[in-house]
C-alpha cells in the first residue's frame, strides 16, 4: 500500500489526532536535531499521532498501537530508563509508538536506507540490548502497514 492509502485507512478505521502544522514539525526537528523522513513527515502532516484499534471498542482495554504526537517523542533511553546518558542506551533511538505492557516501537535515526529510518522492537525487558531490540521494519510505512494488518497483535513476533 502507498503511504496515502495507509493514512486513509488510519483515518477511516482508527483514531487519529488532528494534523501537526508545518511549524510544529519544524520546532520538533529543531528540538531533536534530525529531520523527519518522507514517511514520518506525511504521517505527522496527516495526524499528530494516532491510536490503532480503537480503545473504545469492547474487545480492547487500551490501544494496541499508540503513535505518539511530536511533542511526546523523545529518546528511548529517557522514556524507558529515565536516563539520557550513553550507558542507558543509544542516543539515536527514539520512542515513537507505545504498545501494550510498557513497550515501545523505536525509530533508529543513526542512518537511513533509501531515505527512510528503520524501526526496532523496544522490548522493555531487553532494552537497550540490540539483540533483544531487533530491527522490525525498514521504514515507518512498512511498520504502519504491518500494524494495520495485525488486528492489534505484535505481528513481528513469531507465533507462540
């Protein structure tokens, strides 16, 4: 699916926030010191965060995927360890999506492939070990597509 199709599905079936303004995006990029890639820019211009799989639905107690608004995105080591030093994790990992059980999806801004940042599983018990916080998507659009198909499950994990 294209990013436009993914965003249309977010709006049609889930709970998006109102869009971020270009000024909010610029302020965010100044705060963090890196620029949103094209997928992330499209997402945040469409909605400044979103909950997938509506928490108001009777089968869900909380959203399966809660994409954070720009104002709440910060280094994963701060979110997960309350410590912004190198001993608490890489400075290039940012928490961008909360998932159940106090885990996060992490954006790795240390490098780009085809102009996109990859995403990692922010498994709390294994954080910040890269052997436990594995790369799960090559881009935000790849992750979003998987999340939308998942019916609220952690689709990147092998079946139990």
